[in-house]
C-alpha cells in the first residue's frame, strides 16, 4: 500500500487531521480521489491503533519496573511516550502491520476483492476440513440413513469414510452422468462439505436435512429448510452469520438438486464446460463463488487424492454400482 503521504508526517502536527478532512470533502469529485482519501484515513487509523498497542505494552511492563531506577522517572516516561507516538506514525508509513491495507480492502467502494457465495460452510468445517483432507486421521463420522426406535427423528449415520462413499456413490454416479462429471468429484465435494457425513445440518425437529453440499435456500426455494450458524469469508475476513439451507428427503434428492442448482445458475456455466477435467471444474466452481473459502477447490482436490476414495471408487466401478 502506498503511504508516501506519511513519510514526513509528525505525530504532533495537528494539520494532518485537517488535511484528512479536506481530502474527504474532495473525494466526491472522482473515484481516484475517494480511494486516495480512504488510504490516508486507513493509514491514520493504523497509526492510532499502533500507538494504543505500544501504550498497552508499556502499561503491562510497569509491574516489572524498579521504582528506584533512574529510568523510571516521570521525565523518562514522558520521552518514552513521545517516542512511541512518533514510532506509531513511522510504522504506519511503512505499512508494517498491514492493518491499513485490510481497512482499505473492507471499505473500498469498488468491492472488486469481494467474492459472492451461494453456499456458506458451517463453523465446524475448519475442523472437518482437516479430517477430510487427511490432516487429521479421524474418520469416525456418523452417517447412513437410520430411524430412531424411540422417535421419528431421522438422522444420517456413517461408520467411516468408506461407508459414506458407498452410500453416496450410486446416487452421485447417476446425477453426475447428467453433466458429464466424474462421480468421485461429487463425492469428494460432499465429503469436504460434511466431514464424511458427520456434520450434515439437521432441521429444527432434529431430522437430517440430507444437504450434502450446503446449498443455501433463497426466495426461489419452496422446499423444507434448516437453519445453521455459518462462517462466511467476506473480502478475506471470516464472518459468522445465521443462514438458511435447503433440506431434502434423501441423499438422492440432495445430489440431484446439486446438479440442477449448477445447471440452472448462469454463473456456473464455465464450470459445466469443464466437467471432463475435474481440476478445471473445481477451479471454475470456486471462481464462480460457490464457496467463500479461498482454498475450497484445493481442499476438494486433496480429498480426491485420498487413498480410501480412489480405492473404493475403483472397486465400486468394477462391481458395476451405477
């Protein structure tokens, strides 16, 4: 970030604030002026934040200071404070903390760095991603459709990753054929989204939503819904939000709706043109804003390279499960 306007700035120069005010008034004249005013204001805010940080650090060290030390006099503290105040300005001028860049990114009027999303991942997905991609060898996920003997609550329970793949594969293969996609890609994506089926969203009545791809429900959705606190990335920053997701009656309905969701949405046309190339398909899916996680496509690719998925998929194909 260009912060040359702070290179020769002095903390005690009160004219700096007036300059910021004048720049803000002029910013309406052109987009470039607006961006420049935003950069200056962000740098000034970073300077103030840095000063508060240094002051807190000094305060925390007071407990270790020797009251009889000559370096603990009021005069020394006065000059230390002056030094810290100017240091905060110097650090901001060099963009050392990067806070000003984040502020500009968040408040920039063009919003070019913002990627929209039709699918929000759940808060549990951070731990789920480690498990699914093999960084955490915990594959004790629950998920196969079962009914509780003491109630009518229907949940999904899977004994392990292999059980998840076997249960989803047949439906995924049938649905994937409609768009010319390798069913393993669809299974890998569902595995990432749900942690091998362990984190499938439940409806308010406790029944499973069967939503394997965490597709949100919008105004056009006429089916059942399930609400869940989610973690969305907005302009690179994680934000918790309450979101509404689509709910289905079965795994089959979920994978079929996933294909329909892609084919009916213009933004995914590029991805549909790359279904013969799994890597390109996943990259296009992320580019179109399917998920806000910046590493979404790479994580699915990691799942695709998992030994259990490759081995079981090959076995299912040989057995003629289709």
